[in-house]
C-alpha cells in the first residue's frame, strides 16, 4: 500500500487543505474545500477499493470539522475574558 496516494489526488488536496485550514485566517477559506475534497476522495475509494487515499480523505474531513469548533471555542474564550 502506498503512503502517498498518487492515484487519488483529491485525497491529497483535501488533506493539505485540511492541514492548512488550522491556520486561523486561512481556516475560514479552506475548511469547506477540504471537506468537499475529502467526501469526493472517499467516494472514489468506495467505488474502486484498489485506489489508495482513504486515510488522507478521512483526515481532511476530520480537520475540516474540527477547525470551526476550535474557532468557536477561541472566540467564546475571548469573549469570556473580555479580549
């Protein structure tokens, strides 16, 4: 099994978008594309099990869901402390 899924570039793109979405300003822009790429990559893997990249796709989806939660928590904590 390949470490880098060269047959599924959507999973690689989603993975990197998900990682870069953790950067505060970029997160607002990159979260949705990371989620979409992750879903598309999962569908490709489901349609053809020989294509690698399921782990990268799952990571993209998880990171794109976690980023807004972190952002909301940081805003909430900032409001509690009064900035």
